[in-house]
């Protein structure tokens, strides 16, 4: 799977899955947000962690060989166990 980098207010990096159902954002304070689309329009943060705990780059790289799932929340399964809940 690949990600498409785009601009979004409040993020120094924001990238979406090809379907735009999930996204990963990095804030100026080095917080990583995993977001999903709700109601087809609004992005909702469903998981947040410090980049020092697990970088956005490592997370994106872990998804490189994966197919995009129908349920974007399934991508959270690729987080380290300590960050999944």
C-alpha cells in the first residue's frame, strides 16, 4: 500500500491511503494521529501516540507490503501492541 501526501491545517505531514478512508498525520508537537473518514467527509482521530514512541515513518513503512483493508481501522493492527489500545 502507498500513501498520498497532502496538506491539512494543523499537520506538518498529512497523508492518506489511496481510498482516502484512512490517514496519518504528524503535528508540530510530534504527535502522530491515525484518522479515519466518518460520514464520508470528516476526519476523526481514532488513535494518537508520540512519534518518539513509534514514528510515523515506521508505521507507514510497516504497511508498505500490505493491501488496503476495507475497514481502515484494521491498519491499527500493525501498530506495536502497546499502542493499539
